[in-house]
């Protein structure tokens, strides 16, 4: 690898770190593991864009972040991971997440209903959830790896954008195929075609700086080099942070305090 390539990879790694939704969505999560996640967000080179956790840990995460002097948004998930075709239930769960303190909500689109030919239920679910978040951020998970068909990925993106999503997101991370560069291309192009200020989130399976760089390259090519920011582009990942820190010359578990 040339020096230029190393420099380019380090630049992409630093960009990706600041665009991460550092994620823990495991059945084994505990208050202590969420506190550890918050500590991991305090890296020697800055913080990720958000923490993404289950709703029962929102208070724990906010307290742990505040204790370290960090102002990192906390995201949670609703209608997760199945994407049931139940708009009112998803909206109620979303409203409850906001009441618990969520700054951002990632809701699963009823992708199976779309595969069966029903576009209306997805549109209604996104509309109701957008209303339920109020002034907070709504990311819609279309589960692109399950939709498979490029036409369905495009249509789920279009419906979500038209219904008010602030972001469209590839995946839950709970299915065999999650984020792919092919899906990213379709989804980001749908954002461009819509002409709306909507963001994109690649979630599930992005594990290295090289993989993150590939997604950023797609965004830069379609939307322009200045487009990808925490307001428009996210990575949803857990193991990616350590790889990015290693690429940047830090220990995988380095935090700000341990760097001195």
C-alpha cells in the first residue's frame, strides 16, 4: 500500500468514526455493558455521531455519556427487528421511545408487506412514526437484504422518503444479508432523485476502514464530496470502531483518558 493510499484510508477512517452510530442491540446487553459502550465513544480522535441501543437503556446511556462530558445523541429502535405491518403500534412505540429520552429512532419498515404488494401500510407507518418523533430524528430501516430485488429496494426508499423519513437505513443487522454497496447505490440515488434533505445509513456488516471507505466513495460520487456529514450519512456498527481506531494508529479499545 502506498503512502497516498494509507493517507486516504486514514482520512476515510476518521470520517467514518464521526459518522458512526455506535451500536449495541444484543439480548445480552446490561446497564454495565451500555456504560462500557458510552466509554468507548470517548475516543482519542473524537466521538461517533450517536449511540444506538434498546430503549430500556436510554437513561443509563445518557447518564454515562454525561458523566464523561459527552453530548452524543442516543438512538433506539422500534418495530424491531421484524418490521410488523402495524403502523399504530409502531407509532406508539416510537412515541414512548421519545418520552424515554431518545434523540433518534430507527424504525423497521414493513418490508414483507411491500414484498406482498402492499405499499400503503409502509407509507402509513412512516407517516405516523414521523409524527410521533416530533422534533427528533426518524431513520427508516428498509431491510434491503431481505427485499433483494433492486426495484423493491428503490420503492421502499421512495415510499419512506415521501412519507417523511429523515434517513433511510439498509438493515437491522439481524438478517443474513445486511448492508451492501449495491443497496447503498440504489438508496443514495433515490435520495438524490427525490431532491429532499434525507440521509442514508449503512448498517450491518460494515466492519473495516476499507469497507467504510467504499460506502463513503459512493456517497461522494452520487451526492458530492461535501454531502456526507452526521446530518446526512451514518454507519450503524459495533465492531467497526476498533478497526477504525487501529487504522488511525490507536489501540482498538482506546479512549480519550487512556490516550494520555
